[in-house]
C-alpha cells in the first residue's frame, strides 16, 4: 500500500487521519462500527511502498511507521451542532488567518481539491464545520474528516500539534454530495499532549463516526 501525495498533511508527509485510516482499513477496519486505534511512530511517508502485517506498518527499509490494534471503542464523541451553527462557526476558522500547514488535504485553505473542513469555535468551546461529502467517500475519508476538527481544538492553545494516536469507529458512510456536520472538542491538555474527541453527524442528525485522538505539540505558533 501507499499514501498518495494528494493526501498530505504537513508538506512531505501524509495527513495523520487519512494515513491512519488507510492503515486501519488495511488491517481490517470498515464502516461496521468496530473501533481501531492507530499509533503513528513517524510521519507517514508519501508515495512510498508500505507493508501492513500483524498490526504493524513498515517502510521499505523496515522502519516502523505505525501500529494498528482493535479497541473496545473510540471514546464517547462530541455532542452535535446544527448545520446553521456549524456554518456560522466555520466563518471563524482560525486557519484562515494563521495555518501551520495551509496545504493540508483535510483543512488547508490552499487545497481546493481537499476536504475543506474548516472548523471554527462554538460558544461553548467546541469546534464545528459543515462538510460536503466528496464523490469518492470511503472509510479513509471519514478517518480524515475526524482528524483536523479535533486537532484545531488543541491548536487554540497557541501550539502546533501533530497527530500521534487516533481511535475511530465508523458506523456508516454518508451519501456523496450530502452535507454533514463535524464537531471536535479538547478533552484534556497536559504538557505537550492534547487528547481530543470528534464526531461526524449525517444530514439527518445521526452520528455516523466518532474518534478520540492524542496530539503532540511540536512548537509554539509564531
């Protein structure tokens, strides 16, 4: 398997959510409600042949890229927000003014071909965004959609964070072209670690996916 260059996060490496989703799918994850957890050991390389065996993802030189395990659940998720509230929140997306990785496939404002999930703050501190589901939606897409909205709840602290670990349960895939709502919230921030939750809600208001992730601060913003 490979992570195509289209699915970048920071320049030169894979978006954490998409990459983790691809690794999980290769290990058996699907849209069936089962939860899998992926720990990223190094930034996922792009356009590089990778092998997945016995829950380990390795590069061509044997470097351990990630580990995948089934887990009982992916956290309790984040309460829903209305589509109107999500649209209003997205107007305040902090990445419009200052984005550490503006070409990120999921949340980069400089990626017209990306998922364009621009999560902004709600009054209670949660982050929310509308999301128009792309025609090629798949399980990996949902993992990616769950990634950055949770991460931005940690980025509010003035640090740049990278995904270290994420557990996801996908119950169903949304219909292509429909508009979902993605919400994220910080559960705990201690030192360089931030634990965040996120959920995807279908147009009918039903929750179709949830995640709990650990992000690691790499440097201060500015």
